[in-house]
């Protein structure tokens, strides 16, 4: 699924936001299957007219096909899709961002572990697991600005998946992380992304403005 902001096509490159879904939205890419993406996450915000028109992103939400046995989006899939997006859309290569929830956050983390800041300037993984990403990249993971979210009572994805890598990242000095933010909701379970993606719910969290504060150098 794609969203093109007002004025897109005037030749001016826009920032790109790649939005990765959870395991419940996987499918084969058919029209009926892709429609499941609007059930939650960024696509849900858009189809319910909660996406401000002045938010400048080109938003792309690919669908992961789990029929091959991979439950979550893989690092290679993300890498290939970003290459496709940069080739086929008029986007600013210095302002490429990624977010994902649950399995999508796992995919985002895994991509960052393998590729750090090759393409992405900032990332928002929600209720994922970045422990293997830190093991793979170490402090180089901090070359990308990361704001991780998790619910303290998540019984689907251990909160350690966010708290452990972010704690290690915050302690890094070589290199020092561009920005390493961790928000744990003390009374929440797995589904914490609605109030993060939908700014109309009054949480006071604005990941979109935060993302736009970073550019790849």
C-alpha cells in the first residue's frame, strides 16, 4: 500500500517512511490480502482520516508473505524493498525512515543490525526484539537514531527485546548513538502501537516530527 502526500509529483523529493506490519497482516499481496494491512498500524490511521495532510512522507507499507516459513519480515526483504522504493519514487535519500510493530519491528531491527545507516536515518521499532541486531552491529547500531517502544506486560514479545539493546546502545561511546530513546509503557501489554501511530489519541507522542529531525549524512 502506498500514500503519496499532496503535491507529490512536482519534482521535489519527499521523505520516505517504510511501515512494516505484524504477523497477523501477512499475506500473498493480492487485493483482498493487502486490505488486511488497514486493520491497524499506519495504514489504519490513514484510512480513518487521522493522517494530517501536511505530514510530508511518502508512506509505503509492503506485505510480508510468510508462506515460506519466515513469520516476520526479513532484513533482506527490507533491504530489497528500500532499493525498489528509492528507484521508483521521488524521495530524499537523506530522509529515509522505518517503523514497524511486533513482527514488523523484528524486521526493522534485523535490517538495522545488518545495514545500520546505509540507507535509514531514523527508526521507530514498536514491541519488537533488537537483541540480535545489537549482537550483530554492536555500537554501530547507534549510527541510526532509534526510538524503541514496548509494553512492560507484553506476553507476546518479551520487553527485553527493547530494553536490553537500548540500554546497551545508550552506554555506547564509540560511536556515541545519534539518538537512543526508549519508552516503556508500565501498564500496557503487546498492542501499544495505536497510541503511537495515531497522534489524535492524545498520548503526546509524535514520532513523525521526531523522525524528521534526522537526516543521513
